């Protein structure tokens, strides 16, 4: 239902060609099984057997691996980026069973939040460039 509404909206306004709409729908269907919004304040991303949950409040920050995955990076690359962010001190990783909750360290909170919001915005502007979501 929502996909038809989006298709009609973009075709009606001639913002996207039919190919762009088809690519968006294909990207959307492959991406959404791994990424979902939890209520109004959180995102969830699945990378293999790891489930990443990110709070969207200013207190907690935003999970930037969402953007990495959406832009077509492989699971291995996304995991590598997450590991680098953790090693660089941008995030602390708390494991609880199979879930990993990423929390921003206090000194990086504001900067990382701005970067993450920018990346997530960019992700939706770059749908043309998305060819595969691993």
C-alpha cells in the first residue's frame, strides 16, 4: 500500500523516471527486511547474527552502520566499519545475547549525531547509486 502511494507520488510529480521508481522499490524491499524503525525513537539493523539497535535521541546518538548497509556495503565491510568506530572510541558496544547495543561515548555524542543524521539523509538522496544491498 505504501509502496504504491510512493510510486504514484513520484510519478505524478515527475520527480523520478519509471526506472528510478523500480530501482527504489527493489532497493526498498531488499533493505527493509534488515532495517526497521522501532517506534519513534530507535532503529534496528541486522548484520548476519548481530542485531544493532540505535536510539535516535540526542542522549544516545544514531547508529551509522545503517547508512553503511543502505549504501550497498557488504556485511563484512559494515562490520569492519563498526569495529573501527568502536576502536576509535566513537562507540561502546554492549552485548546482550545476540543483540549488540551501540552507545556513543560522551565526548563524541554531538559530532557523531550530526554526522549520522547527515549520512542517513544522504542515503535517501543517493538511491540512484544503490545497486546492491548485501
